[in-house]
C-alpha cells in the first residue's frame, strides 16, 4: 500500500467532481484554488534511531531468519501507523516518531511462537500487524517501558488450510487478505461474504481481532458471527478454540479472543463459516421523506425478519453529499431531484438495499422487503442507484487522499444502540461534532447513515469534514473527544465495528465497567505475563 495513503503506488486515484469541489467551498469554506498540500517524500520522514538491543535482534534472527527481521526505512515507515485520519496527517507531514524499531515477518505459526518467545525474553513489545488498516490507532507501536518494539507483520501466514465444502467452513491463516480469500473460495463456488470497505487490504487476523463488520452484515458477514474456531498463540501458551457448530462447555473461549486486538497474543488461524457464492444479486435505491421516516421503515422491516443483506439509510446531509460525490454521471442525482420536485420537497433521504442469494430467494425477499418499505413511506428508485453504490463501495478511501491534499479534516466514527435510543444518540453525536468544530471556527459538514440492522437496534456511521485549522491534530482530537463523550452519555457503544485501539481506550471503562477491565487484564496477565503484546491498546492506561 502507498505509505502515505490508500491503494497501490501508481494505482487508482480518485477524481473529485466539480460539484463536489463547490460543495466543499460552500459548506466548509475550502478554497478550490488553494495550493495542494502533498505528502512529503519518503526519505524526509523523520524516524527515531532503531534501538532494538543487539541481543534481541540476534535472537529474533535465529528464530525467524535474518531476512525476516527488517529495519530499513521503507519497512519502518509502512508499519509506523494505521490508516486513520490522524495517522495520515502525521505521516504525510513527515512525523514517523511511532515507527517500530524493526519489522518481523514470520511465515508460520511456529515462527510466531519463536518470535514471541524471543521478544518476551528480551522485553521487546510486539504489535501484531495484519493489513495495517486500523482506524483507531490499533497498530501504532508503543515502546515506553520496553527495550524496543517490533511490528509483527503476519501477511506471510497466507495458507488456505482447509475448505470443507460439506460443513461449509474454511480454515484460513491469519494473514490472508480479503481478495485472496474470496479468490480461493470462488474456485469452490463459495464466499465468505465479509466485505468491509477496507476489504482489499485487511486480513482474517485483523478482522477477528477487531470484530469487524462487512457492508452486508445486516444479512451475513459480521465476523464475530462467522468464527467457528480459532488458534491464538500467546507468549505464555496457546488457546485453541476448536471449530464446533455449538457447544455448552462453559464460557465460549472464542469470545475472549475475538476482539482482543493483539493484546493477548497472535491469532494464527481461524475457521470461518462460508456459504454458497450468490448466483443472483439485486441492489436498489429507495427514497424516504425524512431520516426519521426511513429509520422507522427499516425497524419494521428488520423486526419482521424481512431485511435485505445490505441496508443503508443516509440522513439528509449524507444524501445531499452522495448525490454530488458518489454519483458518477449524475444518475442518482437526477432521480433524487426528480423525486424531490414531484413531491415539492427540499430534501429527502436515500436508502440502498441489496439482496444476494439464489434468484428465487432474492426475488421472494425483495418483494417482501419492498412491501414493508413502501408501507413505511418509501419510494423505489429502481436498480441504478443500488448498482452505482455497489460498483463504488471501495472508492471512498481513495477520495480521502484527495481531501487531505486539500487540507480537509475528514474522518468517520460509528456507534450503535437500541431502536428506542437511536434518534437521541444520532442527535447527540451530530451536535457534539458540530459544536466542537464550529467552536474552533471551522464550520463542519456532518453526515450519517444507519446500517447493520439488528432486531433490537442499529448502528450509526458518521462522516465529518471541516477545513483543517493550524493545529490539525488538536482539532481532530477535540472533535473525537466531544463525540465520544456524547456517545457514552447517550448510552451508545463507543465502537460498533472499528474496535477500541488506542483512540477509544479512554472510554473502555464506561463501556465494560471496572470489573470488566479487571477480567480482561487478568486474561492478559495469564497469557502475556511480561505485558509485551500490543501495549497501549484496548485497555485504558
Ligand atoms: C478505508 C477504511 C475502511 C474501513 N472499513 C471498515 C469496515 O467497513 N468495517 C470494519 O469493521 N472496519 C473497517 N475499517 C477498519 C479496519 O479495516 C478493520 O478494523 C480491519 O478489521 C483491520 O484489519 P487489518 O488486517 O488491517 O488489521 P490491522 O489494522 O493490521 O490490525 C487491527 C488490530 O488487530 C490486531 N491484529 C491484526 N492481526 C492480528 C492477528 N493475526 N492476531 C492478533 N491481533 C491482530 C492489531 O494488533 C490491531 O490491534 C476500515 C478502515 C479503513 C482504513
């Protein structure tokens, strides 16, 4: 991946439509003619001198082979941060202060075990690194209190161990990426169906360690629902949660490891539930008069067990944004404007619903969902908006690089709560983000969508943008803290799928309580007595 952003060097670059440039100018005061702020050159990134003790380097080289212990500039910069907004702001400006002392690249579970033993012996901290797409500071090396810190890049663990077509499971090594998995499964007529927006780069181990959610997770694809078994290698031993369809043998150890964010050990492989690759797909756009109207229609549909696999409802601002940004050729915009004109309305809300499966199944479910959406006030826009969304669902991150060039603060955050409390949580979070950014003199654009529907509630996904001020990181920190406080006060979860990492750790106490923290700490103490595994993440200081 480009060290300063998203995608491959010389790969895809997002082009900003003129209408989008105008929207940024009108809404948040970004001057289209202002000079671009490109990232600095790789050679100019300032790195701390590597301080891995010679004995640690020797022991790691003996465990993994010298070629699997790298401390060159490129490797250290590529593992210095994840892919959050503050990560990229820092790196693009040349701040590589969080770079690991070395990057180790085991190629097998045995090498992971040996590498962890060497690090425990030498008091070297270890950061498990999958695709490095964390947006919560989850892969940022922390070395205080240790003799050094290494990033353990797990992409060498890339074997498909077993595809069991009869049981519909696949046992996969942790470093396999989304495309690698889907390619292997497609050859067998299967799919995992886990499609986070970071799909192109994120890995099995990262998904399991963060409890990630794919865009189709209303129907299938939340990783915690797909894990049948897994193996964690920790400094003090191993947890082998056998792959079983169900078990009544005490607390489920899978649940201890899923979401453990590298603080307990390294997930080396996982057995995941797979399904037949869909033979039919149908994606559609719908319009609602308001966010509240659409939300209620989604609730009724979900509670009638009639939900599609993908269900997203944008609020009025995100709808406005989508019409301009995400509508190549203006097809959605034309449909949306026609809808508004016909109903003499100023605004409305766009929903995307998607069904996948056999042709019969898709048609039967579509008809049922459509009846409920219509009864809830929705108007169908047909397939075009749904297909446009499907075709561009991985495009957003590329656009972020373009926005950073234009000195735009752009970030996302997500939460979830019950249907009863969803509106209050929506308003509280949106207002907190707005107040924080307005308070610094940078009028923001805050937008949200509902996705990931559950019988009892749903998630809210916010995107916020503002002109960067002179202290871009301070501006972001203030907005993030304001939103997090508001989420906790309104009873939402501090994260629905991005995980805790370093950025949400200060609010973990509010999330799980003091005893909850003590239980996680006790498990860590037993599995990782020297405390070398991913320090500074998940647990508050
Ligand atoms: C543009 C963009 C879009 C995104 N979209 C989504 C989305 O739609 N849904 C979603 O849920 N998330 C999303 N994310 C967040 C991120 O992609 C997920 O958290 C993903 O699961 C991380 O996977 P990864 O392999 O990149 O893990 P990394 O970023 O490398 O690591 C994430 C955490 O897991 C730990 N870890 C990684 N591998 C292992 C392992 N084998 N054993 C133990 N610990 C390990 C790391 O130490 C770290 O704490 C997005 C991020 C970006 C940048």
